[in-house]
């Protein structure tokens, strides 16, 4: 595993559990508002996988779970094997993903290796290319990942980071149509971490009044819509 970061204890990454969070390197998206530029571009020093697993083993009586974030974790060829080692310690596993690798997601779900999934929904599907920095975004793969989660019975959440200029009432109305019947969506406030992929773009968060309006629109289609970070 290409592990470029470790948060030893988190009370917020996996709701209801004390977890450690690892951050993998590399991503197949280049979202300008991504706050983990150093992870995506692999600028951080890698940690030894065995050292990370040893830490989990030492703290398994204090931790409930491990969150695997990134970057995009499903790009890691040995993700399945790593998760198996984590689960041997009796720890739950949460996966953060952009949904672009349904084959890997299906593999993990079919073997009951995941306890919770947080999947990004960047925007309405027509505007995915613009927001992910890709000429052609893998929209059909993302739709497939969504269907896999729906069919799996696993608890999961969708999440959208709101950025001024990228998210409008029109975008959100389209998203609502595309996510009709979903159970849980978080609208996250954009925060400039100082380590953005899109440098010097003057990116700004959506203000809370508009975020609430977005939430109202999406609540017509999604059972639970919550603001996060506002």
C-alpha cells in the first residue's frame, strides 16, 4: 500500500467510532478544489505498510475502526489484502472513494470487507468533466458504483463539496434528479487548506444561505440531506 499519511486518532472520520485514518497516494481525478494536492501528486514521504499495521495492532483495544482515504484508495492494487489485515485485528473499515473503480468496489463488497462507504458525488453528471479536471469523466463507472452500493445493503453516504462557480441552482437541480431515492447526502463546505490542486484560482465556499437552499432542493429527492462544516 502506498500510504502517505496517518491520522492516529479521529473522532469525526467515521461517525460513532474512534478510528485511525490513512491517506493513500495518487488519484485519477484532478478536482481543482481538492485539498490534498500533496497526496494526489505523491509529494509526501511514504510510510511503511507494516509499521502502520503494527500501530493498529498496538492500539486495537483503543480503536474501533480504520478509515481509508486518499487520494483514491481503490487505485491501490493491494487494497484488498491490506483491508483483510485490518479486519483480522477486529477493526471495522470505512472506505472513502470517488466511485470511479466499480470493479474494485464490487470485489470488496462481495467479500464483506467494508463496513461503511463514503462516496463523492462531485456534481451533476453532465458537469463531471469540468469539475474533475478530465476531458471525459468516467460517469458510467460512477453510476455503476452507486448501484453497487444501493444493492449491497451496506450503510453508505454520498458527499458533495460545494464550491462557488462550480455549483449553481441549475447544477443542484440536476443532481437532485440523478440522486432520486438516495438515503443520505452531505453537502460539505469548501475549505482552502493551502494545498489545493487548483492554485491561485481564488476558489471560495458557497455561503450558508445558498447551501441551505441547495439542501432544500435536494431534500425533495434524497431522504436525508445535511450540511457539514457550516
